[in-house]
C-alpha cells in the first residue's frame, strides 16, 4: 500500500541520516579529543573508544585525553584497547578523573599503556591481579599462567613508557593499590592534575615518544572536542537499535519476515558484545546466517501460531472468532478491481477480498475466511 511504501522510504532516509550523523567528524588540529571510560571495561566501551581514536587521527587532533573511572572489567577487551593506544598516531593522555575516581584492575593496564599517565588528587590505581572466572575449579598452574602473563604485560608497558615496572608487577602479584600522590612518588604515573585545564597546562612543552619520533606537545588553547550524541553508540548498540527497528517494522508490515531479520540483528549485537570483530565478513555472516535460519526454520510455525494455517482445511482459534462477524465497507471493490478493497472491522481498516464480485456496497457483509492480514468477505442477505 502507498502509505506503507512511504513509511519504508522515510525509515530508509532516517537510517541514512543516522549513518551520516554517526560518522560526522568535527575535530581540528587545534583540538583535544576527549573520550570516557567509565564503569566496567566492556567490549562495547572499548569499541567506542577505538572509534574515537580513529576520529581523532582522521581529523588531526593534537591530543587524545581518555578520562578513566573504572573498577576493572574484561581482560580481552582491555588488551584490545591497550593495543589500540599503543598503535595510536595521536598521543594519548590517560587521566583518572574526577577526584574520587579509580583505575583499578583493567584500568591499571590502560593507564600504563598511555603516552601520558595522569591522575586527579584523591584517586587510586592498582589491584591488577586477574580474576579467573570458571564454572568449576581452576587449576593452580592455570591461575599462575594468567598471573604471569598479566605481570609480564604490565612490565612491558612500564619499560616502554619509562615507569616503575617493579611496583606495577606487584599490583598483579600482590594486588597492591596506591593513591595518586603515592603513584607519582613511585614513578607509576607522570603527573597529578586537579582538572582537565590543569592537565593541558602541565602537558604543554612535554615530549612524548611516537614510534621512533619525539613529539613536543603544544597544548595551549586547545579546544576540547568529544563525540556527538549519535557517536556515543558503539556497533553493539547500533545493531541492537537496528534489530529493534526491524521488529517494530514487523508490527506495521505483518509480513513475518522483518521480524526474523530483527532477531538476527539482536543476535549479532550479542555476538559483538562477546568479542566478535565489529567489522568485516564475520559480522555479516552472523547476521545473515542467523536471520535466514530463523526465517526458514521457524517462520511457518510462528505465523501459524498467530494467524493460523492459511492453506489447511481448519482455522485457528483466532480465525474462528472472526468468522461470521460483520464488517463495514470503506473503499475499493470498484468496477476496475471488483474483488479487492478495504473494510472496517473492530475499529481498524483491513484489506479485504471476495470471490463473488461485484458486491452491493450498501449490503450486509460478513467474514468467511482469514488469510494473514486479509479478510475474505461475502455478501449476506438481510433476511
């Protein structure tokens, strides 16, 4: 129907504008890109920060500030973010803020990976010993392997950035935790800043290593830039919203097709949150495979449950409740198309068809058969 086509077209235009909004970049060379790592470290948060790093690089931002306040989180997601920071062509200043924030567990690794490690007063860092989650008992040797691997990673980061490798190793082996002032005294971090303006002021003129080159930071008059509202969505969230949109579209079309692609998008979102790469063929393989399997595997049964079997000799209970009910003419059933039109039934307009055309438009019509969202009607005498 034309109204449905207009709705689909509007939805497509909205998704297109949504896509442009997501990739709209506005930082400049005289800007500092500010991103946030709050609460637990998850793949979704890491993906968002990685997207911010790419945006900062593409727009030539002079500095990337990652504000941290986290109790820890997923180690695999942490490794991915650490690698992204190490590979960043834009200098990264990890900043534990505001006062009272923490960089515990996974946050210690991320702070140690940054070109600049800074903390606000009254913040803390440490407790980097990995926690092994298992449904059963974990072998002590396996626990030791995880711990040794984590300690080695922090030592490597400390050696790369010229920080206190001994204490960072103890944050793993002994789960040590220290305050910002203690961290500065021990050489675990580079500076303490009371706020972001103070951070930028202290960084001006500081030299950092970017690969084989030395870069002297010029942080005077940098304009802070952060993600726009639409850019706060990670690919996990985008696929989740896409799935919800397709499910809502099903309520309009009642085709029992977009529903299963919506569920496929939700499955893809779940897979991304569990570690599936956020781009490339793995994402589309999961989406298409899950959607097609659901479509051909469950569509017939799902449709029969809601609207009954169109081809069988018997009707579902829902269909049976419609049979014999009276409907009111709305439009259609014209000379050019005498077998099809619209009728009103229970306060809504329904697509209607008849096998006995033409019908008396002022006559008494009743439902004789139901097929999906189409009512088959027949003219009855008033006697």
